[in-house]
C-alpha cells in the first residue's frame, strides 16, 4: 500500500491532533489521518510521543479486536509537509502543557500519515433517534471496549459520542463475555487514539493522574456526555473544568447535597445526579447572577439504569450483563 497514491475524496472531520480525509487507494476507500509530528520524534519511535503511542496501540492491541476498533493498515512520515492543522476548540482553553505539545508539533515540517478502516458515522449523529433497546446495545458494546482496554492496561481518555464510530450492519448479534447482544442495526468502534495511555508509555505526572482517573471514571464521563448535557452547546461552554471544580466544592458544602443523599453513591456521582435531577437548583447555584434560563439535561435512560452503571463502574462485566438482561425484556 503506497500512501502517495491515495486520492483525497473529501474531508471527513478533524480533532485537535489531525484531519481525517476519505481517500481512494487501490480501488478501495479508507480514512486517512494527517497530522504534524515534532521533528525530535521523526527518526525514532518514542512512546512519549502521542503519534507513536497511537501507532503502538493500533498495531499491538486495537488491530487484534476488529469488532471494537478501527484497523490501522499503513503509516508513513513525510517531510516538507504543507498540512495546516485546524482546531475545533480554542487552544488557549487547554492546560499550558497541552498547548506546548501542539505548538511544538505545528512548528514542524514533518507529518505522519495513517491509513485506517472506515466507519459509517459517529454516535453523536445517530443517538437522538435511538430506541431504549438501541441505547442498551450501545452501552453494552462500548462498555466492552472500555473493559478490553482496562484489562490490558489502556485507557482511551477521550471517549465521547464523537469518538465512538458507528458501523451500520445487518448482523444480528455480537457475543460479548458470553452475552448475546443484539446489534439492532449498529456496531460501535472506538476511534481517535491520540490520548490513549498505558503504563508502558512512561507517563508524566499529569498523564498518570489522567490514566488512574479514567480507569475509574470512563463510564461516568461517557454517561455524562450521552445522557445529560452534550446536546446543549450553551451548557457545554459553561461547564469548563475549572469552573466545575469550584462548583463541586460549593455543592459539597450546600444543603442541596442532601437532596441526592438517598442514592448511596460517592460524591462525584452525586454531583452528576444532582445536575440531572435538579437542574434549576444546580444552575442557579453555579451560575449565580448569570443565571437566566435552565438548560435541561437529555434523559435517554431511566435513573435506575444510571445508578446501576455508576455503582458498577469497577465491574464492567456486570454492566454488560445488565444491558443483556434489559435487552431481553
């Protein structure tokens, strides 16, 4: 496979670290990811580099699970690269160490190109039409992706509805940990491995904290994205990580803390349940004088389901089994 012979058909999208194109190569269509790579990483594979980590993850793990991950077919590095990275978010909103990584990359004259298998769409574009059964099927499949990564020492660290690829399929079932999961038209694959972490990558302090947190809370963050506020761009902008930390501390000291005491979950989960069940209270408290209107969460599953997922986030096979049972009802 000669990447130089690829013909770009159209742009599919971009993240912070690369632009994805639909390409024709050898009479077949693929996804081509192009991104800058810092010059110091060009001549030697170095697992402190996100670009090499993505390749290591793909070749040594993801390619072994074609039902859960897209396949990396080929990669190369080119010099005198004219690629211009477009950022979907303002780089200045990120921590300084992240800004430094991207700024150093963008000064480079080198690009790395990766040829991946295609997906049909992303979760964000189909989830609003889901039946409750399709939601359970999605949760079972995505939870298994998180489980596979966790069992092998990996965390994705950026798993949300735009990084979950969707394959439209006529296949009826997928066997997951001895559970027969109906696909109901869709099979899901994790995409965008630029934030993947593993202990073998010799992580810095920030990455170690991120890795440890994701091992525990990847299900929580997925739920927060697909169940609550992701659909509403206004509230996404309001909930920055710095502000949310301040609001969390304010919530812990407030009388409203006891409104969700009955659910017997830890404080982090209680904070999310509070935002879901009492959006008026939460947003008046958090936004203060800037509060003008309540942004309602999008409830796609019952509260009993959310609580079960929270309470079993360290036992992912139980969540998969739970979804399998619900799918039989």
